[in-house]
C-alpha cells in the first residue's frame, strides 16, 4: 500500500523512513515523497489509476499550498484519503482542511505514535 508524503522540507523523508522502518521492511507500506504540490500531482497522474491510497501533505509550501493540493486531489481522485500537516495548529487551517475533505489534521512536530495508529487503521481496513 503506497502512501505519498508531500512536504517542501527534504529532511521529512528521512524522518518518515526512520519512524516507519519496521513497516517498510515488512512490506506493509511503501512511502513515496514529493517536495511540492505540483510534484505530487505528477506522481498521481503517472499511473492510471494512481497506486497511492493516502496522502500526508504539509499545508504551508511555496507554490501550490497543501490546501490547494487537497482540493485538487478530492476533485480528481476522490478515493484517495488526504491528511494535512501544519506547523501551525491554528483553527482556521484546521477548519479549511476539514471542510475540504481532509481525513485528519496533524501539527508539527508530528506525533508519530498518533500517525502510526492512523496508518495501522488504514492498513487493517484495506
């Protein structure tokens, strides 16, 4: 099962790979990384249908924001779940994300125990 992590900070890839190394080794999940909203959309459009089942996206990125990415994904790929990640746990971003169809909203620094619980829930459902 493929998860796409979208964040303009490149060190996020190493962090996710480290936190999910057991799941990656066991083949329970596959992680792909995009460093912009446009790159994420290119990944999604490269396979029909996309093999990504879940997206974790930062909200504040240069160019296309995470909220703009969320809206586009929900329009073009309604079966893909999206959770948002923000350094700012402000109410406005939370409400916008939820109104646009975000499944969950995580704040940085990411609580990886909560994130792992969410991913394991998804793995059990599939």
